[in-house]
C-alpha cells in the first residue's frame, strides 16, 4: 500500500494501514497497448528496478495479512472548499434507507455540496403516500411530489448520521427517478454496479438542475 495523503488514506492509519494498492514483480505487464501517456501514469519502476502497477484501488491490510478493497481513487471527488467525498462510501451508507432501491451520488468540484439521483422502491414510497394521505396519478407523479422528496431526503439524512458521514457528504438535493436501473438499460453492470459515466450522461440535465 502507498499512502494517498490527499484522500486521507495513510499506511500509518491505525488499527489497519490504508492506501492505494500497488502490485510489483516480474508478472507485471509492460503497460497499455499503444497508450504511452496512460502507461506512464500508472506504471512506475523503483530504484531496485522493480516495476509497479498503481491500481487506483484503495485498500486496507487486516491484522491477518488479508487486503480489503475499500474505495476507488476515481470515485473520490474534491469539493470547492477542499473536502474529499468518496462517492462509493456515501452510496453504501445511504443504501440502508428503506426508500433506496438504487442511488448515485454526484459531486461537482465547483460546488461545496453533493447531490444524488435516487430510484425508490415503488412499494415503500406508495405505502408512505397512502399513509400520509398523498394522492397521485402514478409513480412518476409521486416521484415529483415535494413531500415525497422531503420524506426520502430525511431518510437519507438519518442513514448518513447513523453511518457518521460528514455534513458535506450528505446530498443537499436529490431527484427521485421512477424507472429502475437494470443491466438491460445499460446503466448498471450485470453485477448491478453503477455505470457512473452512462448515468451522468443520461441524467445530465437532472444533475445540472440540482446545482441551480
């Protein structure tokens, strides 16, 4: 592991050292095919002549020697005032809310807060609406309802506080989306991991609105 000071991950962290995972030895490839810039970015040779690959993964060593991947450098965004937000960490914390079927946290480095796209489970949101006497035509209309957005936002804040997230890590604004994200839609992988770039492209206008 190599310390990544900017992101707050250090090999001196206690009780478990943390940092970027680097892999070295004879089995390391020469680099990216026909991409010298990328190769120079993530491959380094030390003074002993050992070639190292900088994976971009953030890991931590357990006392038994196992390494656990806990974050990804490219999923960490620096906000306007210098705070770092780990998008994956925040998403994992907020997934515990009953109103989250899927979520993508987004942070614009030119602002001091992050936002989120939330796909709520229809049944949970409709049950809340029924109990709260909220009338609506369909799930799409319910997702645009200000009270529904406020209810989900409060639930996210509660989940964030339980996970001890910093104030700047809690999405200041959210949009509720009625359509589930599936591998068929191209928005998540077969393992249901977010395809962040595809999501950002599809919901570009929505994300821009959240920062207005």
